[in-house]
C-alpha cells in the first residue's frame, strides 16, 4: 500500500441502464498532476463525482487521504475542491460573496472567512471585479470565481473536470498555470480532459479510460511510448484508426 | 446549525436583490385594496343608481312619491311589456284590480328594480291597510299581534364586517402564503439546477438537510411577510372604504384572539407551502418546469378557502379539521366571527399542519439527497 492522496480500487458504477464504470483502479499522489483521460462518455466525470462523494459506488472503493467515501463522505468533501466546465455562480451575489458563501459552507471559521477570501482573490488576481455582481462578469471571470470557491478552504486534493472547455485561449492558459502552481504547493491535482494535447503538456502520470475500463496507466512518457504523441497512443490503445 | 444560518442569510440576500420577487409582493399587497376599492365603487353605484320603470295606466295616489324616494324613475310608455325588454328596467301596468309587472330576470338592473318595487308595494299596502283600519276605528296594531323587540348583543355593522372578513381573510392568508414565496422557492430549488450551482453546493461538507432547512426558512419568512403585508393592507383598506352607499366605512376589527390565531396559522402554512414548493422545484429541471408543477396548487388551495363563501354555516365535526388548508380556513373563520377559539379544533388543525409540513420536508429532503438530482441535470 502506497500513501496515495486518492485511491480508486475496482470502481463500478451504473447510471440508469448504462454501466458507466466497469472496475477501474488508479491512484493519484500529492504534488503531482494526474491526468484522467478518455473520450466523451468514457466515465471520467462519473469517476470524479464518485471520488467527491456526489455519487456512491456500486462496487469497489474510493479513499481520499485515507477517508473512505462511503463511510466518511463529509471528511472527504472537506479535503476536496472541484472545478468543472459548468461554472455556475449566484448572479445576484458579488464575486466576493459567492466565495465567502462557499468558505462558510466548507467549514472555514467565522473570523477566518474574510482573510481566506482575500487570499484567494489576491492569488487569482480578482481584485478588479471582486465586488461586482456575478451576473455582470465575463466567462473567464466567472471561472475564476468557480476556482476560488473550490480552493478557498485550502483542500489538499483539487479536481478539474474539463475546466477549459468553455474558455478562450487566455483564460485557458491561466487555468493551466494555476494547476501547475497548485502542484508546486504540494496539492494532488486530478485533471480530467479529452484534450490529450493539454494532458501531455501538464500531467506527470495519466490513466486512460475507454468505455468504463482503464486501457492504460502510468507516467505520461511511458504511456505515450513509441508513439508520436499521446493522441496516437490513445487511438492505438482503443483500436481506432489513427 | 451555523450552516443553516449561512444558507438562510445568503438566500435572504438573494431574495432582497431580486426585483421580480419584491415587485410581485408589493403588487400582491396592493391588489387587495385595489379590488376592494373597485367593489366599493360598484356597490355604491348600484345602491345609489336610479332605475327606470316604464308604466301605463293610472298611478294610485301617493305611490309616485314612494317610487321617487326609492330611486325608481317613472316613465310613461305605450307597451310596458315590450319596453321592459330593453328600453326600461321593468315594465308596470296599473289596472283597477292591481299591478301587472314585466321584467327580464337575466338583466341585473331588472332584478334590482324588481326588489325595490316589491319593497315599495309592501309599504304602500301596509300603509293603506292601516289607514282603512283606523277609519273603521280599529287599532292597526292588530295586524302585528306578536311584536318583537330586537336587542342585538353586538353591533350589526360589526357583524357584517366580521362576516366579510371571515371569508376574505382566510382566502388572502392562504393564497398569499402560497404565492408570496413561490417564485423564491422555485428560484432556490429549480434555479440552482438551472444556474449550474447545485453540484458545487452539494460538494460542500454541509449536510444537505441543513442546506434545505436554510432554504425553507428563507422562503417561509418571505411567504409570511407577503401574507401579513396583504392582510394589513386589506384591513387598512376596509377601514377606509365605503360599501353599498352606507355612511362610513365597514366596521372591521380583528380581535387579539383572531390576530394571534391568524399569525400562528400563517407560520404553519408558510412552512408547509415552502417545503412543498421547494420539493416540487427540486423535481423540476428549470424554473419554468417548476411553475408548471406548482400550478395545480392554486386550485388545491383556493377551493377550501372558498368553502366559507358557498356554505357560510358549515359547521363540521372535528374530523374535518384534519384536512389541511380547510382546517385553517375554519379555525380562522370561527376566531373572526365568534371572537373565540375552540381549542380542540385549533389543536387538531395545528397537528395536521405540522404533520403536513413534516411530510413535505421529508419529501424535499429525499429528493434533495437522491443521486438522480445530479444525474438528471
């Protein structure tokens, strides 16, 4: 047994008639960017939702920093921050109020809320729009609010689910930089994407899922192997013509 | 329970910044005085309006004076029966043996003129009989061998006011408890899903029951405020507006007992309706779908509230007080009309409404903790 930050073991999950996950296993460590890769519908989002306790596993187990998602879901949620492509915010609250709300719900103590909110506002360079209502913000600014609310309680595990899919080039680059920075701070960063080019540049290790099963796993360079890039490797692994 | 307070404060902040909700509440508060003002104008106009009686033949002596005093204008016509169809409100033919009356009962003006005519003729007959008896040396009081002397124990004017209030107040309390918080309830449930904030909210370590309680408290407070604002505006309007051409406004006094019962029932109704509408909103994919789910609630609430109007003397057994909404209407009616409360009725009503609220809360919580909540979105 390693001291992995996130350990997924033979995870199975069925949603309606579809068996989305068919016994996948992987581990993600602190201080690395771990790529969870695969085409749309492979089961990446479902895997992340099980890890962060939004969905319960049908079989197998998931542990986050030693806490089982079944038996200690609230402990898991305290230690996880999730950023998705759907960065919904409360439109009638300011950016600052949005972040403070999630800080309070995440268990940040009363006296500490404003300080922690100020820290993330500084860190994400949100000072210029922190007091604007969210309804007036651009997509990139809203995505920053979504990141800020996910990290305001300083979770050791950060999960990014297709975080750049609705963003322009500049905003996407900021997200990638933020992931690298978080890795430097010793966080376990799980990056779920179908954009294999992004994953190849950022991830230390990757797991490729296809139709609910793991088809490859290991250090990025190792998975790429003899192929030109990760995309070619993936197409070869799933038996599609390159 | 700190997290309940956090959710409550956030929801209230959003509600207070939502112009649509605030405008809807303000309009609802103004709607009752506006409706009452229109009713007062119509009733005053009806009471003071002069109606036309088309007649032929010779008017008995003195009867024309009574006509004029009762707001009936006499107009000689060739054919009273034909004129009563459109030209005048009623037609009358005076013959040596009596009066032939022609009127169209489908016309409201004809109905009112007919009532006035009957009143006039009764008075005229009584006066003629009394005069004949006196001419013959007989005391006219023989026509009234058992005279009755009435001693009303409360003001008839106030009784009329209470009767009016016993219908309107429960009706407004119930409809405003439902509609006052409906928009906010759907916004805080279906709206979370529509805005894509639900997943982030459920990712926090706060127990979902706490999130739900915070939302229900905020919506309940809004419903309660809307209901009480509408009732206060109605009471103010009733104290200022004249009805039916009478002198002075309707005497409407809400006794302390009725006021306490009203607030207590408003709290229970607001809690139940908030839980129910949030549960329906949680089922919905978006705000519009939530409104479609909530529409039948209007009928469900309006029907029991109207029962007092259709059956004013409805005095049911205690078992009827188990029926939510109807029980609130009955208890409130009794408190207003009799200025007293039957404690057994109030206890059964309270238990019924608390149980209804608990069932609705449980349903909302079950929906709020289902995986389908996320998968469907």
